């Protein structure tokens, strides 16, 4: 049972990184329902005005950091990211691509590929790229490679994140000094609104929690904060390494929605940096979804997308799949792991 809980919690936090908000169709006069899974409809979140990609980038060309939230694996989100990346480049060719989808311990593998020392499959293997790299992120990296732009592996190392989630934030103190030095100062910096959002998301899936579950949930939250603070730190380091460049950062929308997560950490660490947030909103399949004006604060700009198909309708099959997906390898251990 404990293994199932861990699998469910792990899947939930994975999904939190890319979950999307629903909108009531009748509350937006400027957008129609997207007709395909590739289609997006952009709007200004302040007033609901419909925008083209070109008109959007004219408004955000001067931003220091542009954060494009995504619903992981959604074709429309990834197509829009590529369109914004190239359109922004035409406005501001000094550009850096920063990605949640790679961890910073794999930066050498990214750099080797960009410099022509390795091929794509070698890079994918060496960087532990996500399974959907070719379908979702190849266009972004290839645009950067073809134009000689830096690509920043922004996320925290997966093994460290997993161990913080299992054993708590104290795990960082057991790391070798050289490993700890690569992580950001104040690695678990937080905001009350983000904790509230995270707690609400967890509670909606798991209901009331006992003390043991609350401890595991808190550790999972700390792992989430480690990701956010690491990404914020890496973005700021990229700004220092590439003065005058605009940073385009791709991430699951939970890390940026509502200007929380990574965005809030950016603002706490560097208040002078201007950040624009573009967030996905899933067009509703029914009439029970939250209205537009309740979601307008999710970002500076929103884009509507179709919902993806349900993965499972059979709960037993879903539980088996989650358990298999997050089963811990025999060699995957944490120092002092008591779970």
C-alpha cells in the first residue's frame, strides 16, 4: 500500500508540473474552441483580447525572461513554444533557451551536442532526455543549435530531487560539498500562496491526511521547491553569463502559473528582472468549468488548448501503471533513506 501511495503521489507531482486550468467557453468572446490538438488561441489575460503570435511577441520582446508554461506532452503547447521562440528571435536575436526538461548535471551533454561533438541520439542518451524529446522538444533545441544559441539545462538533478522527496530537505546536508555547492542558496525558498496551491492540489486528490502522509507530502513539496529554486537560480546565472540576452524558459505550468513557483523565486532573488508568463488553459469538455475571470491571473497571457484524451478509465489498470512507472530501481537508494 505504501508503494502505491508513493506512486500516486509521484504521479501527482509529475502531473502538477503540467496540469492546465479549465475555462468556461461563454466567458470569452474573443476565442473559439480550438479545433485540433495542434491549435492554440492566444489572449491577453488582462482584457481577453485575442492575439496572434506576432502581436504577442511585439508586446513581450523587451521582457528579460519569457516563461512559457506547458501541459507536458500536449502537441499544441509544444508547437506554440516553438512559434514563440522563433518569433521572439526575429525581434531579439540575443536569446537563451532555458528548459525544465533537462537537469543541470546533464549540461555537458547538451553543450557537446550544440558544439557538434555528438549526434542527437547520443545527446538524448547522455542527457537522460525525456521520452517525448523528439516529439516535443526537438524543434526548440534544433532552433537554438542552428542559430548558435545557448541551451540551459535548468532543473535540479533527478536523483537529488527524488531523495529529498523520500527523506526530506535534510538530505542536501548529506551530499558531498561539491554537489551541494552546485545547488542554489536557500534551496527551499517558498511563498505562502504556492504552498497553499500545492496543498489544495494534493488534498483534492488524497483528502484528509494522517501524520505520516503529511510528512511525505511535505517532503514532496520540498522537492518541488528544490526544482523551482534551481530553475530560478539557473535562469539568473544564464543572464549573468549572457548579458543582454532574453531568456526563454519552458516549463510545466504548475511551476509558473499565477506567477508562483519558479517565477516567484525569480522575483524574490532578483526583483529587478522583468518576467512575462504565458500559461495554458484547457478548453472545457463540459459546462462546469471555472469562468475566465477566475483564471485571468494565471499568466500575463493565456492560450486555449483542447483537452488531451483520458489515459485510463479502468482504475485498477491505472494503479498498476502508476506503480510500474514509479517503481524504485534496486540500485536507486538515498543515504539515510527510511521510507
